[in-house]
């Protein structure tokens, strides 16, 4: 058993980099949609990376990628 000091986290990555840490600057990232069919406004809700492709596909009126598990972000769609 290893007990870390408060404020420390432990992880390893074989690829040399990661975007998954417990710190706010890694977990709270702005997501901006801009365009004619985007509802103007601001939200502070949580979204999943898997929702981005279906949202863009909805804007472009094309099919979702095969294997897509996300759903369009209705709060930005007009």
C-alpha cells in the first residue's frame, strides 16, 4: 500500500502523455460552438467527448460515425 500526501496523485501512461488528471485545469475545458444554427447562450453543464461527433454530424446533417456512443448536445442545436 502506498499512501500519497494530500494534493498528490499517482498515474502512469505508456504513451508519455495524458489528459486525464484530477486537477481542474484538465477536467474543466471550454467547449465552444459557433455558427448559424447554434443557439446563443452559455451553459456550465458536463458533456462527454463522445457527444462532440454526433453534435457536429447533426450540424452537417450527416450520419453519425459507426460505433458512436454519444448523443447530440441539444442545448446548442437550433
